[in-house]
């Protein structure tokens, strides 16, 4: 092996596939589609801390998953979403793990409408247990990153939670 390349019979170069770090398993923005379950992503909602009552958002508009509350909330787009205005349901992007082992969960978030409303919180859950939260998200991009051990079938929820009311809680939140 020379410089990460494996030479066979001094003629053929084979890539070195031994590196396991830095592989992106999924990307909430790039994987966003109008099909529930595409690359194990599901777009839905539930009341505060009730991940067992996850229901999928019923309507795909061509670029947003949404429900039928005021302002078509809750909704999720490729880079974030908005909680339910009428009933305060959280907008939840769920990924079901196809991987077992150590991983790093990372992304960014910010309030997309700082001139209106009281803001939102972002939370991440693993099988219904909160593993990350940021309360009162700012108007500027904030990065997050933390290690997490995954098992095949784990449900990782990325939730947008209204503070007190859900008016103007349009939130950028990627994973």
C-alpha cells in the first residue's frame, strides 16, 4: 500500500476501502422527497413528547409535507418546518436507522422568521428518549454535533417545538 492505494501485480490500482469515518449515512435536506419512507425518512407530527403517537403528514404539495391546520401547519420542507398553529403539534422528521454502531448526529438550525412570533425549540429523540435540545433557537445559524450509538430500527426524531404559541415559528433544522 502506498498513499492509500493498493497496487496489485504493479499494474492495477485498487482504492483503499478501510476507512470507516466520515461516511454520511443520510442527509435530511438531500434525501427529502415526496414519498414517505424514502431512505427511511418519514415526515409527521405529534403532541409534545408523545413520539408513540407519531402520525405522518397527509399532504405532499410538490415541495412541502403539510397538514390542514391554519397556514397548512404543521409542515416540513427540505430544510426545516413549522409546528401546528392550531393545536401546537410538533413538526417531526423521523429517520429509522438501517445502521448499527457509533455515529455522529450533526446539522444546523435557526429561526427563519425573527420578525414575528415568539420562536421555537428544537429537540432530537432516540426511540422516544430526548438526546438533544436547544431552547429558544437564535436567528443565526447554529451548528450541533454529538455522538450517538445506533441500532438497526432505532427511530431518530428531529422535532420543531413551539415555545408558547406556534405563530411564525418557521424553523430551519437539518440533520
